[in-house]
């Protein structure tokens, strides 16, 4: 009996890690179509490969140019800051010819690597990455959840927190 390989109209879904500025990483399922990846990072995508492992970081290629919030620092094996990622990014597995799901071990390893949100401070000609304390991350998350949803075309402004 012959075997047939029928393609379905359902998009391929992969398990990846979404890392947003000021937040803890989240495990998410996302489609592999270009539009899905662009929506996740808020623009044109670029994949960077800073690790020897079969993983990539999908970033907004214009994130640093368009004013996206600085997110996480990348460090050399010696611990030197070598780059800063701006805006939301995805940690994805790599296959021979595409993006794939992270293994459970990779998911855990990269969640730990990017777990602590960072803030950045200019010190003369250099920039320092400082971890945001857990209490502040949790406060921001609570404030985000309590904000009413914005209606299209209407901007809702909230007063700045004097504690910041």
C-alpha cells in the first residue's frame, strides 16, 4: 500500500520562549509563518545565533533603531557585555532548515539564562546591565494586569508612579 504525505492547512506550531522587556520569560506556542514571528517581535525579524547550541534568538531587526525598550544583555564566555537586545524576542530551536521547538531542557536553560529582567544605565562611554528586583517586576506585572484595555483610536494615559 502506498503512503501519501498530505499537507494540512493548519500552520506548524512550535514551543518557544518569549522574552519581553521588564518581564519574566514565558513559554509560548507560536506559528512558524513569517507573519507569526513578525507579530511576536513587533516588526521585521532577524535571527541571531550567539550560542554554540542549536538555538536562535529572533529579534526585531529595527528594535534598536525604532526606540524599543532595551531588554536583555548578551555576554561573552568571559562575562563581558557584548550586545543588548531591544524589544520582545523569541528563543527558538533550530532544525536543519527552519525554526523548531525548544527541547524541555533548552526551555529550562534559557528561561534561567534570561529569567531576571534587566535595566540599563549609561556609565560614561559604557553601559551597565542591572537586574530589576523581583518585587519591582511583580509590581509592574500587577499594574499591567489592572490597567483597563485600550480601545482602538483612544489613548489612555495613567499618572506616573511617584515611587519610580
